[in-house]
C-alpha cells in the first residue's frame, strides 16, 4: 500500500456536514494529515458532494447559509482528484462483480485498486458488499480514534 488513501463522498461529506460519525471522520482526517498521507478520490467526488449538499438545502434539512459553508469547506479540502484512464472500465467491472446498482460507488473502489491504496467509506452497504473480497476497503464505522 502507498502513502495515499482514497476516500469516497460519504466520508468526505462527514467532514463538512454534522452527521453521525462526523467526529470519527475528523479524527481520521487529522491522523492522515499528521502522517503526511495524500488523500485522493475520483473526480466525481466534487460533483457528488456538491449535489448532496445542494439536496440538503433544497429539502430544507440545512439552511442555505449552512449549505454554502459546507460547499466552501468541501472545496477547500485537500483531496487530490484524479482520473486514471482505466477508471470507468474497472468501476464497471467491479459494479458487475459485486452486483451494485450504480457504478459511481465502484469508481472509488476502482481508483483505490489502481492506486494500490486503501479506500475509506462511511457507506455501510458498500462496505458489507465487498469486505470479504476486498480487504483494503475500510469502513468509518469500524474506526476507533486513539485517545
């Protein structure tokens, strides 16, 4: 494994919105920064996170001001967005292999596989679908911050 870690939108959003396990996401992020680990994600993370934040505002789950703050915080995160040439093809294969309803979650898996690094998710359904076969997939729910 490299000094990179891939994160998906479910985890990235916990860094900018107050959600269950946001405290774990912040602790994990802090540990990565302290260890000088490069955080990567497929380019779609920017679109996915923006869409989720906007949807929360639209549904009035958060105020427009809170949404704006979350959007700006997401844009400021030091996440390197990358798009390897084989990303979509591998995401398609992984979505088929694990019978996933959408391929966008599989893009995070594909990027981590291509980069040779762990992928961290807060999506329990995704984790449960792949954990037996892909040991480099990590679930935020299993993370225990050090004291």
